[in-house]
């Protein structure tokens, strides 16, 4: 009967090493599960399953959200099937196509082999695994419910990614149309307008104000295009610099929430993200103050982050979460009342989950309405621009024809 050497963690997160003799590895897994141990690795004592690499590749870049979603879902499935964590990470690292993600998984596996916990190993790669991810894994390790936590994380990431893609998809169409319109307009101003300008110049006739303005703008594009491009880059650079300042960040995020067309959509996305993140952390057993800290840092809007700080202060003083929310103009009255009811009934996580689902549907409706609204606006804008160019170009010809008559 072969002897197997195993490494696991108990309910308190302490490392446990030992040896068990059994006919096969499945019997070892069953035995360790009876002891409520989280299996890290199992190997026959004579032959090691893993080979340590001489160098540890480091991951310094982010990975795509969809890659992280797939990894988390597969990792949860493998752990639930009883496959040791180290073997799961080895298999996932081998099938990962992203070289940066592969390097991170290899490093994580080697850190665990040297005695590090799963959450600590993940925490070293903060650009891939954010605070929410790491803290939930830590709760899963300490509470002996790693599989359930991984499933929740995977579901959270899937819903968040689906929401992001919906909003991004709604913005792609207008961005492409506006870009094409801008290129066509520039082409007309640089190629077509100069031809008419030469004709009118040879006639020596005084041009209408519209035509003269169009020709002046065309000359500006032809002779000072590099300065205009440089000025555009300078404006973008200064805007990004100002946005990174504390006052600028607050002002820009405030303006985004108050935008006429997109502000409502951004607000609904922010409310949905807040409720889903808070609900996921609460269901997983993360302490409320720690949950609020993570929610504030992952909400993506400085105005909401300040609001979350007010909520933390309210909770520390023994007050409710709903009080600061009711004073805010971001969260609708319906949301604050549902959160208040959830606090009183002890079902805050369920209420937050329902609000998140409701606002996901609201985002769908808003995206569809936004797409229907933007299309005629863009067509109308293009009609005005092209119409102005055509009228300005042909107005001198019409004036000459009228004078000849």
C-alpha cells in the first residue's frame, strides 16, 4: 500500500502536514475532507508531483476580466471536485493562454508550496486580484467554505463583466459614428474646400460670412494641423492630470453623474455596483466596516467613495447605513428604504442583492433607450455639419447666379 504525503490547512488557517497510507489518492481526499481540512497538495512520498522552477516569473500587468472570470469558475469547480489546490493551480496555469496570467499562477503555486496561504499568495498580485477578491478568499479559507466563496466570486465577476460590456457596447456605436463623421468632415475641409477657395479667389468676389469662415477654418487645418493636434493632446494631458488631483477627481465624477444623457446611466451603474459588491461581501461573512472600505475603493466614483466614508462614520457611531444614503442625491428613495428594511430585518445582503438585480434591469432599459436616442441625435448632427459645408460652399455661386439674372 503506497504512502502519500499531504499538505492542508485546518479551520483556523494553520498548515497541517502528514502522511497516510491508502490504496489510491481518492481515499486520501475523502479522509482529509472528513477532518474538515482544506487540501493543498497530495503526493506519493517516493516521487514528488511538482518540480520547482529555478526562477519565479512575475506578473506586473492586469489581465482581461473575462480571463479572471473563467479562472475563478474553473478553480471553484476543481476545488469542489476534491482536486488539491496546488494541482488545480498547476492545471489552470498550463491551460491559460495569457502569458502574464500564467506567470502569476506559477508564482502563486510556488508561494503556497513554501507555506503561504492562498489569500496571501493572491494578494501579492494586486493588479490581477483586487481587495474584494483577496478578502473573500481569506474568509473562505478561515471559514472552511472556500468552494462556496469561489462560486460567489465567480458569479460576482460574471455579473460585473456583463454590466460593463453592456455599457461599453452602448458607447461603441456612437463613438464609431462620430469618429467616421469627424474624419469625413476633416477630409472635406482639407481636400474639397481649398478647391472652391481657389475658384472664388480667382473671381475676386467678396464672399459671404459663412463661406469665408469655412475657408478660414480649412486654411487653419491645412497650415496648423500639427499645432491643433498638439493642442488636443495637451488638453487631454491636462485634463487627466487635473482628474488625478483630489479636487479634480471629485469635480469630474460629479459632472459625470450630472450629464444630461449619460448621467442617469452612470448613476444606475454605480448603484448596481455598490449594492452587488456590498451584498457579495456581506453574504461571505466579511465584517461590515471592512466591506464598506472595499466597496468604497472599488465603486469607481469618487463621489460615491466619499458617501461610503460617511456610511462608515455612521456605522462606527452606532447609526444605520440608510441614514447617510437618504441624504444623498445619488441613491433613489426606493434603494434607501429597502436597505433600511434589510437592516431592521437582518436581511441586508438579500435586500442589496435584489436592488442590484433591479438596477441591472434598469441599466438594460437605459442602454436600449440611450442607443435609440443617440442614433437620431448623431444623424441630425451630421446633417447640420454637412449641410453647413454644402451651403457655405455653394452660396457664392447662388449669389452670382442671382446677380446675373
